[in-house]
C-alpha cells in the first residue's frame, strides 16, 4: 500500500492530495487488516504526509494578512495570527 516517502515524492502532491492519501492510510490502519510490515510502512508514510500537510498549513498561515482599519479610516495589513 505505502511506499517510502521522499521529499520529491511529497513535493509533487498538492495539500489536498496529501490529505486524501493520509485519510486513506488512517482508515486502512484502523481496520487492522494489513500485515505488520505493510502497517509499519503505511504508518511511516502517514507520518511523512502529516509533516508535509503541517508545513503547507504553516506556509499558508504565514501568507494570510488581516486588513485593519485605524481611526480616520486608514487601512493597513498585518500578519494574521491563528485564534484572532
């Protein structure tokens, strides 16, 4: 099911593709139907996908700006911080 995750392999995936693959791996592991080696390979691939998705989300968060309006109607932008 899973092959070893390499950076070039992951870099070819969009965030959505990586997330979909990760969800499939989780569902497969939850069934417990695979043999031990396949389960370990799947787990390792899943961890690589999770790390990749986390990095993509942090990258996107860093690119989002919040527009603020100061007194007098002057607008400005500032980096968006999660939880605001």
